[in-house]
C-alpha cells in the first residue's frame, strides 16, 4: 500500500521559536571569533552602547558593543577605521537581524602584535609552561604578600587598599619595577628573581592597570614568562581588565581578572577568618562537650555492668536452675503429647481394621467360586477346540489327497486347474497324499 505524505509539516514553528533556534545555532557554531573590517554607520546611544556596521568590499554585518564592554576602550571608534573585533555571532530576535555582539575591539594595526602573541603562546604551551601540574596552590593565610609593579601605578593603590581592607595584619612588600616601555621586561623579571632569592613572601602579586596591547606588551615577553615559571613562590597575576589576556597570566599559578581581584584572592578576609575561627571554636567546644557526655555515659554503663564475682556466680546458678526446670517441663509435655498421639493412633487403627473371621470366610468363598469358574471355563474351551478341529479336518487338503486326488503345479509353483494352460513338453510338479513327482506333458486333452 502506498503511503501518501501529508502536505502539512509535523511541527509548525512560531516566528520567535524559529528566531531563537537560529540564534542558538549561530552561538553554538561561532561562540567567539575575531572579525576584521571597516567601521560604518557608527552611533553611540544615550545608554552608552555603541552601534555600528563592520564591512569589507563584499559584505557587511551589524554590530553592537554594550557599555560595560566599551568602557575599557582607551580610544574612540569612528567612521572609516579599520578594526578587529572579538565578538559573539548571534541573532537579534526582535528584528530578526544577524549581528555581532562585540566583546573587545582593537585597531587593525595591532594584528602583527597579536600574531606574535599567538606564536609565543603556542610555543610555550607545547613546552608545557601552561600545564596545570606546574601550578602551585595559593596559601590560605600568607605570612607576607609581595607585589611586583610600578610605584606610580594606580593598580598598586587599588591592591594596597584592598589588602588593608581585607586583612591589615598581613605585611606587604613591594618589589618596584617598570611595567611598560623599554626595560620593563628586564625590571619585572629582576623583581621576581629578587623576591624568589629573598624568600620573604608566601605569595607574589604581579599587577598593573588596563591599557592597549602595546601598553601590556611587556607581559607578553618570553623572558618574563620563563622567570614566572621558574619562580618557586606562588605567583598571582592581576593585569589589565577582565578581557585582557597576556602570556604572563597563562604561565602564572593563578589569574585574576583585575588587580583588585588579585588582592582579594591573595588575602583572606579578616571578618571571614574571625567568623571561621568562631565557628571552629563553637564546633570544637560542642564536640568536646559531647565527648565528655559520651564518656560519662560509658562510665555509668560500665558501673552498672560491674558485678561481684560471687553475685555473678549466684546469678548463673539461678539461671541454670531456671533452665533445668524449663527443660524438665518441656520434656514432660513432649512425652505426654506423644503418649496421647500413640493412644489416638491405636484407636484409629482398631477402627480402620475389619473383623478378620468375616474376611476369612469371604476369602474362602471367593476362592471356591474362582476354582469352579476356572474349571467351567477350561471345559468350555476344550469343547470349542474339538469343534474347531473337526471343521479344520474337513477343510484339510491332505484329506482330499488321501481319497486319491493329487495337486499339480507349474514350474513357478502355481496350482493348475485347467489343461488349457499346458502345452506339450511343459514340466509340472505333482503332489500326492504321500510324496510327489516331477513329470513332463506329452499331450493335453480339452
């Protein structure tokens, strides 16, 4: 039977459901991508969001950079600029427009620096400098915290303010170094090496504020990366903004999004420590009290279990006497029950057995009737056999032969009943009442 397909689809999508499905497909296929192009139709809304189109010679795409992302730009995007954006490919469902949600933006001239960054990142990653096995855990409560940064950096003030707010009892040592420009890499590496050789800190914070890729380029140097990897002290980075990534952050034992976040990770909050100590003290006191109470109960139980040996022996004697009496009572009950069962079985057996004289008389009568029936049966069978023998004697062919007749057979053994079946010269076999003969036909009569 041919199945006729329905002209209607199995599922009918709404416009919003279709748009949402397309958006999910786009975001799954292109989670984050770098896209290069020229800015066109650039408009900054009153909300601070930046709307523009990114185009090349053949196509263009709508873009939006929300205020919380655009505030980290240290330059103003404008019409006609060549840029590279790191964006999420998505769909604006309200209008059904294909667009890019821009996470970060840089001038197109920075592409060479970014390529150098990628080459160094891949090289160090292959060497294993980024492996989690090499990363040291941060101490829970450092005795001293070291900071490697510029004395004039605003990030230093943010870190010191955060450390003083969270736990002012932890001393801080600053290892000054230039964080950008010529000689910055050497000074940063030397400061880290000095902190390692002096070994007076439990954790190091390498930090600086935000800036362009050129401003942060000192933290993308191979020499600094190897100095961080060789540092025996756990090193924490807080470089630039959350969207900024440098080689130093990949090599470091821990990365924080900002210098302030790095200070929070390096130092435990004093209030949290006090609360934890209070909770531990309360828990310890409670466990100690419970332990004492449990020990007191165990002592009481042991005291109750302590019995004088004489008393214990008397208790055992009493228990043995009770068990002996219970055993005697149980045995007597068992014997009495079995005696009654035996009496009951005897009575039931007497009731089930018939009177033996009556049964003997019946057996003798049945035996006499059976003998008489066998004699009658045998006599009747003998009479039938004599009658059948007489009938058989009348039918016996040998009786006919005794009266002078004979039986003639041909060469195949078939009995001949007519002379017409014979020809002169045929051999025949003749059976008499006593013996037989073989003969040959001389002639036949019809």
